[in-house]
C-alpha cells in the first residue's frame, strides 16, 4: 500500500514537472538549485558557520531567481527580441551589474542588522567581491539563456522543416499511388476480359492480384511504416498482374530471408523501383526481374535487378521514371537520415538497384 502511494505521488510530481512547468522554469529550478549547493559550500568556508551560510544562501538564491526572471522579461522585449547583438551584450552587462548590486545591497542590509561579519574581510571586500561574483553569475546566466533559446529555436525550425518535407512527400506519394498508370489498368482489365471466356480461373487469379495490388497501394497511404512481408505482398500482386499480361516474356523471382520478413520498412518504398524494372527492362528475349531482401545485423540489404541497361530508359520514358526515383531518394533521406545507401547501375546486361537500410525507419506521418 505504501509503495503504491509513493508511486502515485511520484507520478503526480512527474506529471506536474513536465505538464505544468515550462522549459524555462524547469531550467531555472535545476540551475539555481545547483547554484544554491555550490554557494552554500562557499559561504560555509567563508563564514565558518553553517547557520549563517544557510540563512544568507536562502536569502540570495530566491533574489537571483527573481531578478533573472525579470531579466528574461527584458530579453524577450522588443529591445532584445531574444537576439544576441553587440548592443544586447552591453545591455546584459548593465543589467547583470544592476541586479547584482540589488542582491548585494539586500545581503549587506541583513548582515548589518544581524551583525554578521565576514572573517578577515574588510567593508570594501565584503561588498565588491560578492558584487563581482553575482555580476559574473548573472551575465553567465544571460549568455546561457540566449544560447539555449537559440538552440531551441533552431530545433523547432528543424522540426518544422522536417514536418513540412514529410507532408510534401506524403502528398507526392499519395499522388503517385492514386495516379496509377492508366495503361497498366487498361491492359490488366483487358487481359481479365480476354481470359474470362476460355480461362476463367486465370482471369479470376489476375483479378485477385489486381485487387490486392490496388488495396495495398491505397491502404499504405495511412500506414507510412509496414513490415517487409507486407511490402512484398504488394510487389507480388503487382508482378502477378504483369506476369499474367506478358506470360513467359516476364520471369520473376522474389527471395526474402526469413530474418528480414518481420523487419519494418517505409511503405511503398520498393514499388517505384520494381515498376521501373518492369516498364523499362528489356523484353526481346524475356524479361527477368529478381528481388532479393536480406538482413545483416541491423542492416536491411535489398537488391532489385532486371535484364536491360540504363541506356534503354531514354527520352520521355526516362523522365517519367525520374519522378518515382526522386521520391524514393527523398523518402530515404526522411526515413533513414544518414543511415542508408542507394545505388542504381549496370552490371553484365542487367540494371541493378541496391539499397542498404540501417536501423528502424523514422515515422514521417
């Protein structure tokens, strides 16, 4: 029972700490809390009395918290606008010195009222040294404030840019999925119609593959991250439709290593590469399309190859394929920042696309 009460109390404190307090005040509490401990030790060594040191430190630290909060309100005003300029640096020095003077005056008045003298220190040292100490402390606090604010602003801008890029890519990907190749659909449906009279089973299989491909294409709009097995289902359905169209002129082979099947990947990432392999591969003597997916530790290695050469994809056909490839490259940068390689080249009368994806994909939804 006691452990449950303590756990609930800790949870309530944690929720209050993260939910109610702003980042600024959390930093204030932590920073000035550490300052309190260091300053207390310093005063114990100066006054040779823990009681006096504790009272003065309990008086000084809240003063510094209050004046620093007031300085922050000045820094966010139009005179500063949270920007560190030469003019702002000069004002920081003036504000720090003034706030330190107020703190020293309060401490000096309390010491005089209670007749607490600093051992071995004269009146000038007892005022000037603390004033310099607090001036440097508040100036350092001010510089840290501007530095942290600049870092947070940069991170916020980066997050905004990433979200904007993710949204742009999502819309582009959605357009690619919805704007299906009309020739592909026409030929597929026409093939189904031709097969119905004499080979209804083949027509039904072709229609099921087409339905599976369309369902996978549309469903993945709302699923930015899927498993390799799910991605391969869509590829298999697409290749099944194409194989029904081209017959023996299209030979496909998909190999997915068992360890790679459950790994996660950005959805619809491989589809443009497979579509390019089918569209622009050489079919004179039969088109071979091979897909190989393996897992090597934390890295997914994917290879898609087809008979032909990159020189076959010229003119308008090459420009059309570039839309999908550019989308693939940008999605790789978004989902696997600094953790991927992508190459597309010729190798012995074959076009080979190679992907190496390290770690889990970042969700950009």
